[in-house]
């Protein structure tokens, strides 16, 4: 089974809502860090994936860690099946530690 999913009623479901492991380092340009691309689970409220992006929703794959890049490609591949169409949101400059 994949590290980034679990089986729930026969469906792969993302295990986390992660921002902290998405990038190789935490320094980005102002535009890169000001927005995030959110893929929400169609089946489990509060589950999904979040990736740093620019205001247009473009994710810089070169700045993602290997794990994050794999998760991003997975998320894009299952839009409409397991995840909703992604939305661009302005990133909260003071994120909460854990969304419950």
C-alpha cells in the first residue's frame, strides 16, 4: 500500500493534509509562498492534499520534495475519482498546527 493513502471501503484515501513536507526548503519567493493549491477528498471531509503554488495555481515541481512531487502527481491523476478539482487559496501566513 502506498505511503500516502489508505484503503477505505475499497477506495484510496489520502491520510494527511500536509503543507510542512511539501518543499525541499522553506524559503520561497513571495509569490510562491502566498498561495496554495488544495485537492479535497470527495469521500472524507477534512482530508486531501495542499501544495504551494503561485496565484494562478502553478506548482513548481522543482521545489517539491520527492515525496511531495509523487503526492502531487497522484492527486492530479485521481481528480474526479477520489479528489475534487483543485482550488487556489491565499495561504494563511499563520497556519494552525493541526486541522481537525
